[in-house]
């Protein structure tokens, strides 16, 4: 990446019509880097540069552009000029792009494509978001089981230029039913006259077309695959999902989990989303959380006489509800992440809960003692020292234990009844704990401190 | 996975010495599934089963076992019996295991290994955790630049059984300096007599041995590679990192980010970690957060006269500090995750901040109106309706704007001065906001509500 140009230099080259240098610059760059470089330009400039580069390289660069950039280029360009890019894109990326653009643009483009490609796009469009069908590519390498290793190698040589990967080769019968699987390594290592049938693995691990992408990712990761075949209800091979797409899925899933845990709504394309939409995602959750805040207020109102008589009680509310919320957030995060990565399983429920109860006792005691000491040191009235520090200390122990228990039990319960455990977010646990902490604290105050 | 046995059946087979059936069961299973199945057994049972399965299959199953299970097996087993597994493991997994076991065990094992393998382990052991060197494997395929495509294919056939991947082939000179790179697909597609030199890509994208694993993951993901070469300071090829290891890295990094954001400490092996260690990770953060809670209490104490005169002020503290905390958590999460995935970059700072300020105004107004209405409806004293709802509403608008600003600015500031932005966790922002919310709220109350 040394000596790479920046946007202004690139614009100068365009203005000077120095096509030779433009071509040289991009010849030295990996398509991914070329795509990153031109992403900062206006759509018409991107199209100019791709036209200058020409041939296979420009197609590879176009494929590596972000979906949002591809979209604006497609909307800007003459459909005929952009056709080669669309024709040559891998089938999964192409469908993602078609989904993204305005329907008019897609309608103008589709008639220009060959019948086979139109059918391919229509079929892929039909699969639901978040399923194997929606992220698979139809460009897989396949061979007949009756041919020899040498013949297979020759077929693969012919197929290679148009396939997403030739390293995994699927064996199908005349109905395209998946019968087996060989790696290119197996084909290379086998004696030339050996039949594919004899070297293929018959128990092929596959995913079904409507399987969730998370499960697809788990399988690819569990088996260390480079790709996994996708089959329809009749066990017919319809596509493959490759590991590079799964890397993106894993990252997106993690982002979703993180947003859930922070009650931040759905992940949006931040820089390209309007403020009303961003605000809406956040307000929705804040609104629910405000309501629990009102409940917490109502709890205080019930204990108004205690609070008025001993105003010092009020001073400990932030530390109690804060610590309860934080301890709950920690626990729910550990449990939810463990369930998401498979480190924790539902069969471990009782082990987890027993462990959390003991952790809660330790953490609760540590925090309780700390807070009681603070109460002793700051008590405004000598007669209040003992009852106030007792109330505050016990409330802290209780609310930490409650918070940790809620943080551990609620996500497991949610999972048990079929809801997404990640809905049990940190902010939600915190808000819930506000109510319970106040009930416990002020209830204890009413019992311990005579008014 | 149909017809797979469970632990009790497996134990029965062991007790009945029905070795034939054991071998049949595992012959039908992918090594990853075989490994998962036996993970529930005691170490000596695992070793028995592996001995029964024997040959190459048992080695593949051992390699797929979790590190923790490999470790207990290694500690239980006769070093000589386990030697074949250690010898045949891929070099990165082997070093991970050696790092994990007690030094005595490693010392007993090392002399049994061949000199070359001992050297390989010692070299890999020296690389720091979290660097390319620590996760790379030394089993890569390489060829000379002077040979032809046919000769290369023959070399690869010879190398294949011992290499982690033969699909990416690295071209090195006599000093093992990295000169180029070809894919097996390129080799297959090229005329047999063509020299490797003529088809190889000379601008090889590589990582250096001490590069952070996150950067390695970013590069593999950016270029959609199956593997990336690792070079030392003299550009000598020392290993490769494969995409399957990167999948694990991406998942681990996401877990770390999630834990950071929840102030839950470092991720631990939950089920196998004692409660004191778990509690310690959490208490450390809670302790810091408790201190900010005490500051919030001190703020209240300063405004004691307002609180005593108008106790209704107290009832809105949970909803104000809760909403401030939640809005701050949402924002900091969106910003930190954006920075971590590369969706947001430091060059976008001002765009991000400008956007967040407008989002903050929208969210603040919505929440402020809601809370003011609540204050109007529940005000205990008709004379207080206007000043109380005004105070509460303004405080809500202000604290949401403050929280969103803090949630956006602090992580960016942390990144700017070279700290991990993820330290700016949700709980930390929430605790910080408690203090500022109270200052703002009670300050407004002192100004608006005459005591």
C-alpha cells in the first residue's frame, strides 16, 4: 500500500485524462484496496475510473465496493455500462445489491440480463433475510460420482474461473441430489484412475435453505469448513455458503448482541441513517425504561414519611440502585454471551445458578460492608449511626444478591420460553432493579429506623 | 448426527468391551462431532476410546477436543501413549496445549519429541499472546519460483498430507524470503509448462509476526483470504494464519468488547473458574462505580434543604438518573462498536458528534415532555405544578443531552489519547451521569422552586 494515491491526486489524474497512470495505480493494488480507495469519490468519478481500468480488474474492484457505494453507482450509471459488473458479480452479492436499489432501477436492469441470470436472481430474492438461502452463492463446483480423479480435475479446471471456490467439490446425482463431497486436496492426492465415488465422503454435513445464518455460522466454525453446502427439502444441492461471508455474519451477530445488551435498538448504517430514525430506535427502549422509572418514583412516594423524617436515607439511593443495576448488568451479560457462544448450555442451568448465588453472596457482602462504613462515617446524627448503617448495609447486600439472581435467571427463563435472552438487556435489568432496590431499602428503613 | 450415542450408552459399550461398535460409531462421525461426544466423559475414558479408535481418526478427534479437555487428558495419560497425538497436532494447537498444562507435564513430554518439533514449539512459545506469532501455524505449503506449474503440483501432492492448507501456496527464495503467492486454482488453470514465477502475485499481502490478532483478523476479512502469511523482520516467511482460527478470534474479540461494555471484567472460562476469581473480576469494577455513587450522595447532601422542603423532588431521581444512564449507554455502545468494526473512523468525528447532538435534542425533548407531564399529573401541591414540572422536564432534556454527548465524546477522546475506548462502559457512563444528572436537577430546583 506504499505510494498509494489519495482522493485529490486521483481527481487530478482524472482531470488530466492521465489514464495510463490510473491503470498503473490500480494494477498494483489488491481489488479490496482499490475499492476502498475509490469509495471516497462521487459515483460518476467511480464509474469513470472503473471504465478506465476496464476488463476483469474493474469488475473485481466493483465487487469489493460497499453495498451502499455499489447502489449509488448503479443508480447513477447507464444500465448498459454497468451491465458487465452485474453479470460477473457472485450471485449472493448481486442479489444483495438488487434488494438494495430502487425497484425502478432493478426493473430497468433485469431485462438486460440473460434468462438464466434473471431466474437465479428471482430465486435468490425469494429467500427470507437471515437464512442460508439469503447468503448462499449458486456458484459452486460439482462433479459426477462416476468420473475418475483425472476427469474431475479437468472438469474443475473448466469450472474454476466461474466458481466461488473449487477447493470443495460437491458430488451430485442426475437430479442434483447431494451424494457426497471431496476436497480438491483429496482429488490431487488420489491415484488418477480412482473413481470419485470411492474417495468421496458420503456423510456430507449440510444446511437446509431456510436454516438460520447463526446456525450456518456455528456449523462452519465447528467443523472448520471453508464452505458448507445448502440443500432444499428434497436434498437437492442449491448453493454453498463460504467462510468469508460467515466472518461478516459473526461480526454482524456480535453487533446485534451488543446493541441488544445496551438496549440500543437495531444496528443501523450509522453514517447514512437520518437522525429521526436513529432517535426512534433509541426512544422506543428509553420509553419502556422511563415507565419503570415512574414505578420507582411511586415506590418512594409510598415511603414518603420515612424519607421526610430521615433525609439522609435519600443520599444512599444513587449508590444502591447504581450498584444493583451494575451487578445485574454484569451478570446478565456473562450469561447471555455464554449462551450465545455456546460456552454455556441450558443443561448447565443449575450449575450456573448455584455459582451465581455464591458469587452474589461474596459481591453483596463486599459492597454491603463498604456502604455501611460510608454510612457510619457520614451519618448526620449520632443516634442514627447504627440504624442507618444497618439499613444501608443490609439493603446493599440484598440488592446485589437480587440483581445477580435476576441477571442470571431472567435470560435463562427467556431462553426457556423461546424468547431471545438478549432482550434482557443491561438497561432493562438496571431499571427493574431500581424498583426492587427501593422497595427493599425503604422497607428495611421502615422496619429498622423508628420515625 | 442421527443415531448418535449418548454418554451412558458409550460407557456401556466401554464396560462391555464392545470395541467393534465403538469404532463403528466414530467412523460415522465427523471428528468435531466425535470430539464433542466424548468431551462429557472422564479423561481416562476419553483416552480408552481414543485407543480403541486408533490410527489417524483418533488423532483427528483429539485435535478437535477443547483445550481444557486436551489438558486434563494430557495430565492423566501416560506421556508415551499420548505422544502420537502431540506429534501430529497442528503446530498452533500444540503450542496452545503446551502453554496450558503444568510445567512438569510439559517437561516430561518435551524430551520425547523429535528435535525439530521441540524447536518448533520453543519458537512458537516465545511469541507474545495476542500476536500473529501466537496463533500462526508453521505448516504452510511453499514452492520455489523457478519450477513449472506441473512440478509445483507434484510438490504440493507431496506436501499436502502435512499442511494446514495447500490452497494457498507461498513462493520463497533460498533464504525463505517471501517472494510471491499463488493459489492452487492458479496453478491448476495455468499451462503445465508455465513457470510459477510468471503466474505468481508479487505484491503479497502479509502480516508481521508481532502484529495484533485483531489486525490479522481485519486483513483476512478485508481481503476475503483463506490464510495470510506471517513474516519476520527480515521478510522471511515463518508461518500462516488460517481463516478458521480467525473465526475464533473474531468471536473472542466480540466477547471481550461485550464484557468491557458491561464492565464485567475479563472473560473467564465460566464453568471452570472458581467463585472467588469470578467475584474478583466483578468487584473491581463495582468498587469504582460505588465511589461515583458516593459522590452522587454527596451532591444530594449539598442540596439537602431543597430535598427536605419539596420531598416530591426525590421521586423523580430514579427516572432522571436511569434515563440519563440508559441514553448514555446506548450512545457509547453505538460509537464503540462502530469504532471496533471500522464502520466509524476517527476522521468522521465531527460528523458523528454533529449527528449525536441532533439525536440528543430529539430524544431529550421526547423524554422531557413525557416526564414533565408525569410531574403535572402527580404533583402533590397545586402551587408546585408549574415549577416542579418545569424543573423535572428541563432536567430531563438536559441530562439526556449531557448523557448522549458524554456517551459520544468520551470513547472518541479515549481512542484519541491511545486508551481502549471500550473502557468507557455502559455502567461507567451511567454512574458518571448519576452525578451530573443530580447536579443539574437539584441546581435547577434551587433556581426554579423557591424554598
